[in-house]
């Protein structure tokens, strides 16, 4: 009995330490919805790129009008905003269910370490767009997002690291197949998010 009590105390101490050092209120459902938003955005992007009257050339040597680029930026921004808002709202709901606080030292470290690679990559991608080097936008968005996930994973659920590694691999592959950037973008931000979110939902959220 004493050994069982001792093990239970150790388990409780570990849980307290995890809650204080890691943000564990991430919602798997938010990952699923983010993936769905990304697939919808990819469909609109496909329509914009390949059915735009001012787009010329084949899929490997496509010349996109500036108006189409602006529409693509609006689509990407909408996907990002909806994903972030959904993640915040569902994380708040999950934190309330477990009587945790949403904004604490762990969540602050998570946000800071996630945003550093993401913001850096965002500015770099904007420079590439300004230089009309559009073929690298999809690969680099996957790479920087993957790096952001890996960098932030030590402050939240460790499974986020595997999502980040998957994004990095897809980003590197996408640099080899530049003509298929939209396909890799949809696979990464769409399919990978849905798979990751589903695994997280069944692993953590249903308990």
C-alpha cells in the first residue's frame, strides 16, 4: 500500500510539473479543422492559379498576374486567421474543462518559440513574392512552419514535433518538385493537419 501511495504521489508531482512547464490544452479538433480550412483554401488557390485568365504557361512554368498573387495572399491569410481563431477558441474550451488557465508561463513560452521561426519565414516569403520568386513560396512556408512546430514542441505535447518533421520533409520534397507546390501545400497544411488532429483527438481529447 505504501508503494502504491508513493507511486501515486510521484505521478501527481509529474503531472503538476508537466502542467507548469508545458501547455497541454491544445485541441486535436482544431488541427482537424485547420486541415479542412487549408484544403478549402487550396481549392480556391487552384481555381485562382489555373483558371485565371491572366495566368500563362504550363504548371511548371506558370506566369501569374499580380492580381492573382494578391488573391492568393488573401486566401492564405484567411486560412491562417481562421485556423488561429479556431485553435484559440477550442484550446480555451479544453482548458476550462480541465480547470487550467489558457494564458500562463507555459503558453507564453509556446507562443514565443512558435512565432520566432514563423514570423521570420513570413517576412522572408514576402521578400520572395516582392522579387517574383513565387516557386519557393510553398516549399518555404512548409519548411518554416515545420521548424516552428519543432521549436515549440518542447513546450507542449511532444507529438507536435512529428507534425513539424512531416512538414519539413514535405517542404524539402517540394523544392525538388517546384511545379507541384500547391499539391505539397495541400498535403502538408491540409492532410497532415487532419491526420495529426485526429490522432491527438483520439489520444487526448476523448479522455
